[in-house]
């Protein structure tokens, strides 16, 4: 009897909507019809050990000077200017020329405050790596139930 789960009429529908969101993300009509690149996205990985958080953000083609990182408590924000130029030529004649200028940004909230003074950022081969040491004594503590 312990394996009985309550019936939820919309459980299957919500599972399908999640699949729908993931499957169709990134497919937009304008790039399909205009043959232009879609808006760039910043992919991130966050790992944690007992001393620090490590954030890896993919920013291909971005110049190091166009990246801004801010850390405020447990909030980390990354923004970057993205520039792309593409030109197709046939001999000396320009067939097509495309330009894209925009910005991308992501903010994440970590589970613990960061020691901003010891935080480090390194950008190499299109990947931004942030090493964010945890602030001592800022961790969660367990309360005794009385």
C-alpha cells in the first residue's frame, strides 16, 4: 500500500510542457526565415567544494575587455558585449554582409556569500572561469530543536 501515488490530472501535461520547452528552445522563426544567427546564449557550469565555488561561462568570440563580472554577497552577475561580422564574397563582389551587436548577461545566486577580495576571474579560449572563495562563517548552521 505504500507504493500508491496520488492521482494528479495535470502531471502528464506538465511533463510534456517541460519537454516542449527544452525541445523547441533555440528554434525561432526569424533565424529560420532570414538565415541570420540567433541571439547568442551564455552557457554556465557551477561547481562547489568546501572552500569555493567555480563558475565556468562559455563566451565564444567575446573580447576580454567586453566582459563585466560583479559579485555582491551571494549574487554573481556576468555580462558581455557580443560582436559578429560575416561577409560573403564572390571574387571582389560582396554577396552578403551581416553584422550583429548585442549583449548577453546571466545572474546566479549562490548558496553562500563570497569573499569578494579573494575572488579571481580568468578568460581563455572563449571560457570565463571564476573562482569564488566562500566567506568564512557565512555557511548555514543547524539549529537545535527544543
